[in-house]
């Protein structure tokens, strides 16, 4: 924990607001501070102890880390609204064979063979690549959450059915599995306060049922004989 607060880093595209709301209800004495960093910077910050946990884009170097995979993201292609791709709901990589495809330096997808044709330049980051797509210089493949983050009115995106997907995970240092970390894990995994392994679970006493009292059987009444 950092300076009386729990610092949780997250990469662009992740929206941790729902989890932060649950944290505020369950852990009222320790503020949760959300800090966004580029995907390439999050794990180094975690290793240095500048943050307590992080939502990362997998794969990452797991040495010295605990990592819980959470969910996969849909991959989309971003194109101008008047592009031919905009006329369909879904495409495949083969449909982009003749397209100039940008590969920004902060690329988050892992490719075997990249689709399409290499664009004339490698943009410095995703935001710069989006600007080049808007100029009509090429197209861009990225997770849907990043396409929403960099939304522009003159652009649209379509699902790419057979493209690699980006996965989001929760990471923290091996040596830092504290009660607060367990609390966060429980929140992310959807555990209730009663089933959590964090501080709240330890603070709640287990109520034992009182032992059942055995009732003594009634003796049968003897009938008096008439003399």
C-alpha cells in the first residue's frame, strides 16, 4: 500500500469504475487511487512498487508476478466512414489483404503474420495512427475498447472475426498478496463480502448455531385399575 492509499494502475481501454465503486463500499478506510499509464509502462511501475496492482494487457513477463486473466477483447478495424468496409458488419483478415495497415509503436496486439500491406510509416502511438486513418492513408486494427476510447465522428470500426485478441489481466507482485490485495481480487472476481478472503471476511465473526437440546421422552401414563 502506498501512503495510506491503494494505487491501482490500468492501461488505456480498461474501465475500472465499477470495481472502484465496490471498493469504496467495502474498504471505506483505504482510498483506491486509479492511475492510467501506457501499456508498456505499467509492469515496470508495478515492479518498482510505484503502484500496488495493475490491470494489464497480456501477455506480460510474469517473473515475480501473480497474474489473473480476466477477459478477452474483440478486435476491430478502424476505417473512414466512407470506406467499403463500413458497408458490412464483420470482416476477416483476408478482406484487408490490399489495405495499408498501420502498426503504431504502442501496438498491443500480438501478430504472427500481419494482415494487409505495411503502411508508409509507423505512428508514434495509437492516437497518431487514428489521425492518419482519418486522412485516408490506411486502416488500423486494435481492441474495441481502444477504438471507443479514440472515437471520432468521421471514423467507424468493424469486427475482425479471425484476428488475434487482446486479453486483460490483474497483476501484482508475488510478495505483496496482502489482505487489501485479496479484497481487490474478490471484487474483480465478483465475490460477495461474505465469501471474500480479504479483511472484511476476517472481521466478520462466524456465528455458531446453539446446540440442539434433546427433549426427554415422556413416560407413558399408567392407567389405574378399578378395585
